[in-house]
C-alpha cells in the first residue's frame, strides 16, 4: 500500500467545459503479448499496417488487430474497500467490464463468435473508441474477451453478437484518435 498523496493536474473551467459524447462505437483487439503493443497509438500509418480482419498471427512480431463496429459502454469499475485503523479506508480496483453489441452478422463474424464462445474467454489486448477518443494508449488494455450470439424471441428485435471485455488493470491512456473514420462520426 502506498502512503502517497495523489494530486494530479486538472482543468476546471465552468464557463467552457470540454465534453465528449457517449457510446463506444469501435472495438479493436489482438493477442496479449509484449510484441503486440503499438509504437504510437496516434500514428495512422501504424494502424493501417496492423488492422486486418483476416491476416494470420505471425510466428514472431506484432499480430494483426481486429476491428469491430459496435454499440457499447464502459461502466464505472468495481471497487473493494478494506477498513484500516483510525477510520481509514484502502480501496483496490476490481473488474471493469465493457459491454458491446455488434449487429454485423456476416459469416466471418459468426465464425469468430463460435471460436471465442468455444474458448469461454480469451486473453486479449484491446483498444476502444468513443467520440474522437481512442482508449488504451500504446500498450492497449490487457483483459479477457467473451462473445456470444444473442437471438431475441421477438421478430421486432435484431439478433446481435454480445461482446464482453473484462479487465482489472489500467486503461493505459486516452488519445485523440488517428483513424480517419472518426472525423466523420
């Protein structure tokens, strides 16, 4: 336990707040090894080189990054608290869960769901995008990915792929997205 007082820099301007809209609309993932970090998450050329929906994982070097168009959210993460003497409390970070839905039910996407569903969960490195922000930093977010196909009873609802990404560590960073699709979102 660190007995350090944290007081990071911040900005508070009631007259001109910087706001971001909700909804995660892109989710990216790859294998979770040290080889698979990005040199610079803001480099669009690096993303162009790494993004691939079908390239095989190489024997060495960085693996391709898969991209999903989704609708989703990241709620506040769980926190566990331990009581300390003198009315102190020590908080530890629990799981953070990102819940996503993908409505693009191509043959390839359904095959991917089957693969992930059969595995139960898979350790992955991920990034996600909301508004004009890319979350995950250069290192990505290490966590566990699960997928399942949801088929509703009603003919008025769309079937979708439910994607759940659970992690305990840091998000790694928030950067302005380098990908051109974000400018037109």
